[in-house]
C-alpha cells in the first residue's frame, strides 16, 4: 500500500488522497488530462449509427462486474464486487424512455442481455476491439457500473459516473459530477443494518472477502433494481439541468457525508437521493 502526504503533512492511502487532488483540480477549472483523437471518435460514431443510433442520439455505457475472468483464488476477495446485469435492466429501460441508447461493455465471459430495442450488447459481440472500448467509455453521456476497470477509464475522460452496487464501503469515487449507491451491510442474526459509523470503524472497515464478513455475521446486501434505476434517473435529471433536491435531501446528504468521512478528507461524490431516503436509518 502506498501512502501520500497532503500540504498539511497528513498521510493518506491513494483512495483518500485522490479525493483531495480531484477537488483541487475541479476548483482550478481544469479539463480532463486525456482526450480521444478525432479519428477514433468519428469512426466510433459511424459504428453506432450502423447499429441504429440516430444522428443526434446519445448513449450511456453499462458494466456489471462479473467474476468470469478471475481465477478461483481471487474470487473470494472479489465476490462482493460483482453484480448481476439483469438488475440494471429497469435503469436501461429508463434511459430508453428518455430517448437514449444503452451500450453494455465488458468481456465475452459475461451472460448475454435479453434482446432489447436500443440496447447494444457490445460485451458479447464479435466486433470488439480495443479502440472501440476506449471510444465507448470516452464518448458516452454517462457511465453506469460498479468498482472495476472500465469505470476508471470513463472518469479519466471526465465522463460523469453512476456508481452502483458499490463495494467496499468508504472507497468513494473522486469527482463531484458522480452519483453513487453502495451495498449496505446488515447483521445475519436479525437483518438490521449497520450504521455508517459502524461501517467506517474497525473491525468492519477494511473487510473485503466473503469469508471475513461471514465470520463476523455480516451480510452484504445487493442494490435492488429500483436503487439502480433511481440513481440513473437522478443522473439524467442532473445532465438535463432539471434536478430538484429538497432541504431534507440536502440535510441527509450533509449528515451522511460527515459520518462517511472519518479522516476529514471531504467527500466529493453525491450519494443517490432516493437511496439515502430509503436508508436514512443508517445515518442515525
């Protein structure tokens, strides 16, 4: 594990330090460091139009991390980072209802999506190429996915991200343009949820493998299809400039961020409005 020191002399792991760096980057008004060459952009849009995307159409990329490409040795550590692509289908339908298209990215070991109008299942297509992967992640209106490599590529290009099925807790994304919902923890004994304070403190903080959670009688709950859909709708409203947050929403956001920031680094990302409403009990 590498550690970094901020101007005040505080040492942080890279996840917390990058939050500070991103905040300074945004406050200075800088653009993303990486840009896609126009030759790849033009070729990519032409490819999407051949699949039916309208001339003035837009698309969002989806990625549900799957363990198919991991060895059995790694699966115990990555079990809870995986999610089911079928849980994302209502969110895909919400994008189609708003006139957008969906491109599912990933690797060929993933289960195929059912046939859906306006949805391109690129992950299992025969036309996958590296440059297309990069084009899709750089030019989608926003990206929807969990903790995995593609989400990092989208952020490098400055693309807003809807982080869903997020695990582990407190490993937050960096950009203020992102929205995320995470996998809550609950007790196996009575089904009650752990509070934010409990999740951010040892011994719970730092748990990764399924076995370590099982040993402490803790279950990691999947985000529901409704959780994912609500976060995606919130992102579309944000992109369209029609987002509406009540005073209560802002209060929940502030209280949650204060509790979810044990090292006083600050939290840039916004947490899903409907998700916090439903899980307000974990704030205390």
